[in-house]
């Protein structure tokens, strides 16, 4: 089960700034949710709190029924695609996508199988041995997504995923997001959350 | 921006002038080291009588071979510790906000600017009292002290260039902070680590002030200090040939390191090129 519930969640920064105030949101298992809002309204902060990159000042975050406020990002089993990709520049595309599986000490054959599967969905197979610096923006975006879908996590978080790619890529990528959902047959409970800029 | 033939000539002349000014003293030293002692003062650039006697002579003396061992050992140990501790401090400075951070940075700067020679007298007394005089740790400690600020500054500049998001991505991928540091940050900071290690090593290798003041025997005397104790064939003869040979030998690692790592050094100095 990968239902995400935000229960009166608030984020107050140490300098007193109130970034997120009393958010109540239930994202059902398998649901596709988009957070829309003007710049600076707390979308990134909310995503970061769900992912575990920011502490929650008040309120409860429940993932799959369990309270997840104090869980490390690792234990929450959530994947996140960053706005500026955050690809590891010193690793090839294949290594980028395999990194999380290697950390989890999966066996090499399974890692290769999953990376190849993800690369196939995202049309990255010809680029697997290249480094991020040799790829175009759209290709890097897809690698960032690939890095997440190999793990088939409980939830996908995407921070402004299409703001930096060209319109043609955006048109191709959006259906792919749904494609990931239907493609990950092993864990049908993926719920992408996309944040768009107005 | 295409340069005219005249500009090219101008640059060419400037390059030659700089090259000559930099290279002539070193080449003169090399030629001195190969000159037979009787021809040392003949004033010619090229040795009229070639000999390897100077080199053979210094390796015969235990003073030089011991000094070489001391130099290599002390410089390497001081570099390793300096870079490791410097990296830890630099990582904290680049990534964290903690109380006293500004004080830490300011103190490091203060230490770097302090004239080492002013410390020699009190250190001489203190070292003798606590038994560090004429020992390897006795030299390693001041070397680390004075090279740590340099290491911290260089390394924190490099760490700052590495995007914060990479560590967050690694955390989401399931890495502990240590794994993230080891597998993501360290490979990316490698040019910086190399540059810093080279700078620290060169500082320790060529230091004279501490070496001559805090050592008295072969136990810990490094090459720059040992050269000062070379003796000539008789009490009236300057050991110029031996000094020149020793100087050439001590310069070889420096030249090799810089040649091998010049790309990394330049990359290190232009760290702004690293973009996530």
C-alpha cells in the first residue's frame, strides 16, 4: 500500500519563515496528482517533506498507513526527479540508474535486467554508456526518471519535470510518466506527483 | 580573435624572456652539479669536464640518504593527514551551518598569515621540553598546522562547487551520508584533492625554517636542512658541486609531480568548470 497522507503538515524554517501552513492532502494509491501554484508558495518544500529531505515542523505524514515523519529518505522508498536532474556526472547513464540498486546490494544480473527495462521504456538504450555531460537536456531528464523507475518505489515525486525540456520533449515525456505507471507491473502502487509552474 | 603575425611575435618574445628567466638558474644548477670540482668557478654555462662524482659523493654520505628518507616520509605523512583532516573540515564548512563557523574560518586565515619564523624560538624550547625535538612528529605537526588553512580553503572551494542536489539524490537512492560522501562527493572532488595534496606536499618538501630549527641529527633532518651541513673536500673548499647535485635531486620529484598532474592542477585551479 502506498497511500500518502499529509495531516495538518506545517513547515517553519529556523529563521521563522512559514513555508507550508496546515496542509491536508490524501493521495490514494495509484493516483496521479499535480500541485499547481505560483512561485514561492511551498510546492517544493512540500515535496521535500514527503521525500524526507526537509523536517516536518508540525503535523503528520503517513505513507502506507505508517507515520513517516522521522523516517530517513531511504526508508520511505520514494523516488524523486529533481528540477535540475542531479545526475551523477562522473557515472555513465547505466551506472546512474543502477546506483540505488547497487546500494541495496541487488545481484548484478537483476540490476542489468532492470536498467535495460527502464532504458527501453525511456528510449535511452543507445545512450547507456555515455556520461551525463554528453546528453541533451531531454535525455538527461529521462535518465533522472530512469533512475527512479528502476527501483519501482512506492511513490514518484517529480519537481517541475518538464519546465526545462523543449516542448516536443514535454509532449513525449508526459505520456511516458503514465507509461511508467502501467509498465511497473510488479508494484502497481505508484503514484506520480508532478509539480508544474504556472 | 585572430592574432596578427606581429602580435604572435610579441607573445613569442615575451614567452622566451619568461622561459629564460625561469629556466636559466635551474639549468645553471644542473650544469654545476655535473662539473668537475676543479672547473666549478670557470664561469661557463656548459660543463667543460663532465663528472658524476658530485652525485656519487652525496649518496655516499649517510647525511644525504638519511635526509632523503626523512624528507619523503615526513612530507607524505604530513600530506596525508593534512588532506584528510582538511577535507573533513572543508566539507563541514561548505555544507553545514554551525555556531562558530566564521570564527573557525577566521582563525584558519590568521594561522596561515602568521610568520613561521616568529614561532621558531618558542617552538624550539617547547619541543625540547616535551621530547618532540629532532623527531618526525616534531616536524609533521608544524607542517600540518601551516598547511591546513591552505588545504581547507582550497578544498572548501571545491566542495562548494559540487551541487547540493547530488547528495540529496544519493540520499533518496538509499545512501547513508558516508556512502554519499565516498561514492559521489569524493570522486567529484578528486581534482581538488589532488591539487591540495600537491600544494601541501610541496610546502612540506621545501620547508627550511622548521627543518633547520627543530632537528639536530639524522633522525629527522630533511634535505633542505641537510644541504646546509654539507662539507667540502677540505676546510677551504666550498661543497658547491655537492650542494648543486643535492638541489637537483630534491627538485626532481617536484618537476615529476607537476608534469604528471599539470592537467589536474589547472583543473583544480579553475574549479568553476564543475557543473552538476
